[in-house]
């Protein structure tokens, strides 16, 4: 009996165990692989910078849809709000601070978000504006804050700044699935920093696979040198700015003088 068990362990059980493990991995929910390729994943801010063209592509197993979420780390934003003074004069009435909220948030999908994930699943997975509003914390000089109102206004403001967006049906999948691709215009309004990219494959109303990457936006060359100068030697930077303005003014004056003489 001992020799029989030894033979099974050495010759028969090992292949069975390997095959069983493979089948479990292959058929387990969420087991299929998702890849994420970002090109380029680094963008340089130069003097002529006005945004960039990026592509995010990859492969997935069988899926009903793909969601691509891009965001900065959570932080805080300070805003001023207006109101009517004496009942008729519009003016700044106070400040508001929004905590635990990304400075940039973008979501691209293969189909309308609610068709891929129910609202409850969106909040659970931290996807979409509803999830952002849920996590957002507001501090204000006002005694009473209508969170639903002000979180909505905050998102509208960020959309106007072109650093918040949700674009359904912007991700394209190959016929029969398996491959996806997104072409996007990176906004020049986005500040330098590192942005997290998350690719989610959705099937039967739930996330069934994921992959991640990052995009780094950084100042280079003259732009970086000027930033360092403004930070470390503000007086010198201010003097240079004045000199540049004077030279530019003289140049414009000479141009119009020559035009007027003809």
C-alpha cells in the first residue's frame, strides 16, 4: 500500500493536481486576464505644449464592456461661492473646501455606464460621479451645506475646466471582443503629476477583470527651469518677467510704427 501511494504521489497525482489547478484558474470568476498599454505614458510640458494625444489599448477575456478610469490622487480644492448681499447685490460670500476628491477625473466606456453597472455596483467599485460625491467631504464658512447641491456644482465647475469628464461609447472593442482601444485628447489644463489608469472588464453587471497603469505629466526644459526660478528665486523671476514685458511692448510698438509708416 505504501508503494502504491508513493507511486500515485510521484507519477499520477501531480498531473491531476496541475490540471485541476489550471481548470480552477481558467473557470474561476474574474480569472481572465486584462492588459493595459498606454502610449505615450509620459508627456512633456514644453513652451509649445497644448495637451497631447494618448491611446490606451489592451486585451481582455469575454466581456460585456470595458471601463477606463483615469484620476489623480485624492486631495483638496478651495473655492469661493457667491450669494446675494442685501437681497440684490451678487458678491463673494465665503469659501468652501472640498476634501478627498481628485483634481482630475475621466471615465471612458464602451456603453452607457448604467447599462454596464448598476448604481450600487458603481459606488461599490468607486466608479463614476456618484462614487465621487459619496466620498467627497465639504468644509465651509456657511452653517448649512446642501451636499447634493454643492457636489453637483463642483463637478459642473470641473467639467467646464475640462478636467472632469465621462465619455460613454468612447472605448472601441474589436468585433467579437477580446481587444479594446481608446484614443483621447489629454487636456492641457491638467496640472503636472502622476495619474492612475484603471481598466475594468465588466460581465453580467459586475467587474470581472482589471489592469492598471499610469500617465506622468512633467515639465521639461525651459518650462521646468522657469518654474524652479519662480520657486527658488522669486525676485529674479519677477525682474525677468518685467524685462520681457518691456521688450515685448517695445517690439509691438515698433511693428505698429512700421505698419503706420507705409
